């Protein structure tokens, strides 16, 4: 591992550092990327090591924020992602920042972030993710019906072969179930399972469970 495994765009950002520092930061970022799914705590430690050397570089703060989020360190993640946004001007991680607020027990702050004007400039996946997080915040507040209503968007019926389709349908089905609308929930869990080509959700299991419960 040399650090050259990183995308050229990231290496270009690191070029502001001295040669040895850039190489060290790059190696930590590569390890953080590789470990994110299997060992988020170790990924976080590598990302923070990179942050200590290059705290003024946006991509490094983003990496630290994402790793902290996946490691469940929501306060750290929020601080890093805020810093990344200040440096880069990107709103890409607003949904993750809102979910950090939920993780910290502050659902109203999550809802406030969901109304940030920059959300409208996100791509479809980003906007859908923010819808899902905001609906979760409403459920945190005990507003299950409002959560379901907030997810009644045209994208539910999208034919796109994208992960966000299954995630949106799953979130809608789960909100319907929490609101006591079991039959509708079963129908949407079935639609989520149909769209979940990579098995990212447990929609199929939820269908089996609800089908059994409803006899």
C-alpha cells in the first residue's frame, strides 16, 4: 500500500502537503476506506490520524466524519462534517449530519437540517436520504403518521435500479407499520424487497414476518 490507491482527485487535494506528509495521510485514508465496513473503529482511528496531519484539507475532514459516523461517534462525526462543509462548501453530507443529530437525541435539530436550502441541490439519492432521516426524526418525536405522510413522494414509484429506491420504500413501509397501517406496510415491504437487488435491507424478512402475523 502506497497511498496511490486513492482517486486522483483526492491525491490532488493532498498535494498541498509536503511529500512525506502527503504520503502518510494518503496511506491512512486508504486504510480508512478499506476498513469502513468491517472495522469502523479502526477506520476511525486511521481517519483521525490523517486528520491530525491534515486538518485543513476538506477530503480528510470528510473521511474523519464518515468514519466517526459509522463507528457511532456522532458528536465527533458532526464536528468533522461541519468542518468539511466549511472548507469545501459541499452539502453532500447534510443527511449524515442530520442523522448524527438523531443519534445524539436531538430530532428537532435533525428536522432543522432537513430544511436547509442546500438540500434542494443534492442529487436524488441525497434528497431521498434526507427524507428518510427526517421521517426518522419525526418518529423519534412520536409522530408516526406524519413520518409516513412525509415519505409519500413520487420517487416511491421510481423504476430506477438504484439502492435509494429500496431504502425509501422500506422507510415508508416501516413508518406505515408504526402508524398501525399493517396491510399497506406489507404491500410496501414487498415493493421494497422487489427493488432491493443487493440485499441491503431486510425487506424480504419483514414480508415473511408480516405475512405470517396476518395469517
